[in-house]
């Protein structure tokens, strides 16, 4: 397994202002993307990218930088794209969090909690409820054990079933459509615009 190529926020900022900027794919949920994203980025949620990778990579003819909250989902997306044969892929080191920390601008929309924070709230609430409830119903301790086991598996496998479920809630849905056809249409439109400018 090769180490994923990373790019820091300063280098990406310079590249975005160059004559041949990379294509920035934000692999967070549509709700997270709508909250804050790098100007010009395309929202291609990780599950959508995995499901339609061949269709999407057919329209990625320039360098690609993958962005998520901190880099974890971007690393999964990078592995998916490299497995499919795309070699011009980089990960934004530290994700959108590092981008904002370094003072670079983002486009802001409706404010929502990011997915990781939602997972912590739900998992923590379930564990606390189970532990307190086990005073009256001792078998509830197994719910807490199940959540702990699920979080351990999530860390080891670098996946999160709870996060995938929470991403499907209406709260995390965007006000605009985010599906394979709309993503491909955006990429095609950008390719046409780039060719006209060249």
C-alpha cells in the first residue's frame, strides 16, 4: 500500500490561483458541504463516489484534491480512486478544518453540526442512557457495550456505520440535489468552460 499524497492548505491555495488549478472534490455529506466549503469545490459524498467511481473518474482529467473534515474520509476516497486507476490524486492535509484554521476563505451556507460531532452526540447519549438505565434494568449495560464495540470496530476498520446512517437523515440533506448525474453534469460543464478559456 502506498502512502497517500497530501497537500497542505497553503500549497492548495496557491494552486487554486494558478492557470491550471486542480479539481477539488469535497467528500463530506451534502449537509456538511453546504455549511462550509472551499469555493469552486464539487460535492461528491464518499458513498456516492464509491458507488459511481468509474462514471465520475471519466471526467477527472486534471489533478484532483480530496477534501473532508480532517482527512479521514478523503483518505478512503483516495484509496477508492487509486484502486480505479486514477493517479493524479492528493488529500488536503487536515481537511477543511486546517484550511479554515490557516485563515483561508470558505463559502458558508446553513449551519449544521459536522457528522463527526453528531456521531459523538448520539453514541455518548446512548452510552450514558444505557449506563444510567442499567441501575433499574441491568441488561441495558449491553447496549453500552454494543456501542463501545461499534466505535472500536469503526476505528479499526476506518468506517462508521452510525455516521453513514446519520448522513441519511433529513437534517444532513442539502437543499439542492446531490446525485451522480448532477455531479457528472457539473464536471462536464467545468470541462467545457476550461476548454473554451484555453
